[in-house]
């Protein structure tokens, strides 16, 4: 048995967190662009080595976080440490709060996704559009520019940075933890100690939501302040579940709720408090991934429990906030200006329904699923998808379903079709495709991605013949060592 000493292994890649040294700059449009090619965005694929790409991305993200930190200060947005009794070097989770939180009669609190850094909505938007639009900067400036902003406080929760890095004395996301320096270029990431690398009362998103309400809002905010809540992705789930469990405490202060979802969430399955569900149905809004203009009414109230609207974002959950926050703030203002306001059920015209949600027949969905299944490049995936589609339709064909049940099954089939066809990350309950990750799957345009890599055909398919010359479209040979 042979082994290599660590000093003989390749060194870990290093990138300084300096825009200039990374080869980038911030242009007049607040965009990060390459020095050598001023029109080009951040180049993640600088190497085939995944570790090199990972460390470069973390260096770039560090530069963005530093830039945002300075700008937040300019907007009078401060860092507040949770728990409140933590010192600068004690384990803590930083959140953002406006300086008027103790006096403001209204608080807008935002809970983002558990994968994002503090104050970041979507690094994707930061890279493609601008630093301000992809972060909380534009959101904060919009609030501060509105009439009565002096009496409105802002709280930005930190759902992602829940790991405490003792050597650096700062909180990190999982992605930043993986980007920390390693002993060698092939070493694994540092192990996470469940005691030493977590913060008291903020070990997970659920605890952090509780900490934000109990310490930041209750401990620092005005006792009579009304609260408007925004939740995004899994942050939306956590805050809704928290309010459901603690509605006796917060029911008198929470006035309106907006959430951004990349999937249809059956809220009634997770919520038991009838009084909370009453407010959720009357003053809640869900902004869904959809390519219609922002605030276009959509179907989904029967599942989500409140009125549903298009977010104007057709692809990524993380990009909902940059697209839809203006609509959310306008809604909050309307609720604030008219205390008796409540939402009535959206009347969505037939022609505005999703492309075939009602008009589709069993045959339409069946043929579409079979057609899309045939586009998987891998034989096993292709045949499995086709077989399961046929089996699922046979099972339901002769059951004598009522009209409502038929439409429910058709909609479930359409959701499965989107998983294979539509180009966005979509989390749904997997129906008819086996058990993936406990009954839920995260898909990214599977039929297209599967065609990026062409493998040798199986014997049952008939082998491709000829030499592989290394030109475009060659076959990836499967070998064993």
C-alpha cells in the first residue's frame, strides 16, 4: 500500500480578496466586470479544477460583502449581533437593523434563503445586473425614499451565515466554509463541530427566526410597532411556521406577509393555527416563479392559502426578490394606508391561466410527458421515465375520478413536465418517479443537461461505431480501472 505525504500533495489554491488583483472592477453602472474585457462578467470557469473555481468565487464574494458593508453604513444600516449579549469576538450571528428600530412604529423584516450571505438577495443578479439590485441596497433605499420612512425600521435576518469560524471570528455560510483554506489542494473541508461551530440560539434557520423575533424585534423594537414580514424560499417556510406556533404572541403586531416561492407549497399541511390562517388568507401574498409581468394574478390560492401573483422571475427563486420587492412594498403601503384593507380572492381569467392548466386533457399531458421523456440522453433514465409515465396513467385511467380529481392529477402531471422541460430549479413532490431524497427532488432542466455528456450506448441501443477523433460531439468513453 502506498501513500503520499501531505507535503508532496498539490498546494491549495489561493486568491486574494481584492477586485483589482482578481482582475475585475466596478464600472459606472455598478456592475462587476473584467479589466481585460470590460463587457464580460465574472468568469467562474477559470479552471477545470473545482477547488480552484471554489476559492476564486469565495474571494470574489468576499469583495462583494466588503463593498456592501461600507454601503450599508452609509444608509444608516448597522450590524446587530445575536444573541444580543455577544461581544465582537464572541460567537454571534450578524443581522442588519436600521438605527431607528427602537423608535419606529413600523418594522419591515426580511428572511432570505438559507444559502445566501447577509444582505445578499442573489449573487447571480449582482453579477449580471448590479451590486445594488442583487443585494438589499435597492430594497433599503426604496423604503427610505418613501413618505413616512422616518417611522419605518428595517431588519434583515441572516438565514445563511449560521456557522461560526473561530479562527476568523466571523459567521459563514456553508459555501464560504467550503471556501476556507485547506492543508492541501485535495484535502477535505474542515469538519463542523456541532458545539464549537454553532452559535447559541442560532444553530439552524428555525432557531434564527425565533432569535430575530425574540431578541431583535421584541428586545430592540418599539413595543407597539406593527410588523410587515417578507420571506423568501425556505426562509418563507420557516417564518410562516414560526408565526403559526407563536401567533398568540405576535398576532396583534404582524399586519401583512409576502413570500416568494419557487414551488407550490401546501401551507395548510404545515399550519394549524386558524387565526393565523385567517390573516394569511386576508393579508398574505405569494409571489411565484412565472414569466408573466410582476403582480399578474395566478392560480394557486387553493394550495398556498393566499392570493398568488407572478414574481416576474421565470427561472430562479433567489431572483424573485430583486424583481418583486417594489410590488411587495407597495402592497405594505396600501395595507398601512387603509387599516381595514384585506385581500379578496383573485379572479383569474381563463385566458390568463397557466398555459394548459385547465384546458389540458389526459391525452395532452400523457403525450407531452412521453415526448419529453424521450429527450433524456441516457437510456436508463429515458426508458424509466417513459415506463413510469405509462404506468401512472394506467393506474388512474379507470378509477372513475371526479372532475376535480381529474384536474388535480392533470396539474400534477404538468408539474412533472416542468421539472423535465422548464429551465428553472423547481422543488416539488415527486409523483410517479420513485423516491428521490425522501420524496422530494431538486431538478435543473434535466433533459437538456443530460444531453451535455454523450455516453457509449448500451448493447440494447446499438453501439455507435468509428474512431473518436476528439472533435466536437465525441463520445465519452466509459472505462474501468
